[in-house]
C-alpha cells in the first residue's frame, strides 16, 4: 500500500504529526456525518480510522525497535 510505505519512511515525530492530522480529519468528518451533510464522506471515515491505526502501529514498531 502506498500509505504504509510512506509511513515507514517517517520519523517518530513526523508520525505524531500525521496522527494529529488524521484525528482532526476524523473529527471533521464525524461532525459532517452528524450534521447530515457527510453522505459523500462515509467511506472517508473508515479510511481515516484505518490510517490512524496504521500510524499507531508504526509508532509502536518504532518504539519496540528502539528498546
């Protein structure tokens, strides 16, 4: 996957920044869906959640490899 290879190349600090970006995006999408205007973004919620999980996984792997 393209995003996975991109994430592997990032440092821990950059991964933290990406995590914050994804969380902000997820919050925005949830507000849109809650307001009823997010019909086109229903798939984006799922993708954003998966991206957050990928970033967290990469952070855990980097943390484990540093020990």
